[in-house]
C-alpha cells in the first residue's frame, strides 16, 4: 500500500507543488491504474508544468474511467484548447453545455473555441445561445461580438460589443471588440482612437496585436508619406504613441 491519500495529493496541488503531485500519483497509479481522480490530479500538475501532451493523455484517462464527471471533461477541454486543438475543445465544451443547458459558461467557452478554430458561424450560433440564456452575461455578449465581426456583420458586432462594454466596464478585450466593430462599420476614427488608448494600457502580445491593427487601419487612409511612416515600424510606433497620427471618418 502506498499510504498516500488523495486529499494529500489535492493539498500538494493546491500548494503548487506539482513535482510532488507527480511522485504521489505515480505511486497511486502503480497500485491502482484505474483511479480516475489520480489521473485528474496528474493531468492538472502536468498542465501547470507545461507538459500539455502528457496532461491530455491523463485527462483522457480520467474521462474514460468516469465519462459523466463534469470536472474531467472541463479539464480535458481546457487542455485541448491549450494545445491549439480548438475544434476538439469546442466539441467538449458543447457536450458540457448540452448536459447542463442552463449553464451559460460552457456555451460561451464553446463559442470562443469556435472562433479560434476559424468557425465563426458556429461561434455566432453558440454565443447567441449563451446570450439567450443570460442576456446580461458580459462574456457572452463579447463572444457574440467577436464571432459576428468575423462573419462581417458590423452592425451586429457593434451592438453586442456596446453591450459587452456596458457589462464589463473598462475591460480591454471588450473595448478592443468595440474598436473592431467600429472599424468594420467604417467608423475608422473612433476605432483608431480606441486602439491608441488600448496601446497605452496594454503590454506584450496584446499591445503588439492592437498596434498592428492600428497600423493597418492607418495605412488604409494614408497618403504617400503616411504609407512610408506606416511601413517603418519604429517610426510608426513613435508617432502613434505620441498621438501625432489621425485617420478620417
């Protein structure tokens, strides 16, 4: 007998001692290969350590051993998303949503995965279901706006993004969705101003994405000199940051 109780593993996981969790679950699974909870804890530790493929294998084992456990399927969906398998993640979140149709969280997650899987029409359908379940759910309105924008529905995207910013005041993702909707609706000046405000607040990859959008938008309006500025990254960055650039409309 290992003498290791599952609550000891849970405590180690909560402390963030992931290497200990791996040692503990190694011992448990050597003795009880069919222990679904041990597979779950091992998957969570592996995910935290960035060992995503191994995490998926153990999450799949937990689901196989207890297909009705919501916690295992949610974990599997998260891991699939982390791996970039967005269609598979969407299918898992969709299954969770069907099993609990009053829960909007799973449907919002499905919509986001559909968007990331380049299935915007299916994302719209999932997000609309989430909004019908809970019209005041900011995450649902945000997902709907993002999905509609990818289908080219500027008016619908603007309406959903406006509602999302009301429900999620100050949220950068909702503000970016509203800027995207402005751009899609040819309200380019408003979009450009919001991109600049966001660039002042964000960092890393989020800032780079917003600046790239602003650069593309500026290039659409620029004359020869403006296109030259837009074509030189550091020059555009400086002018954009200092507020020297404008777009019409």
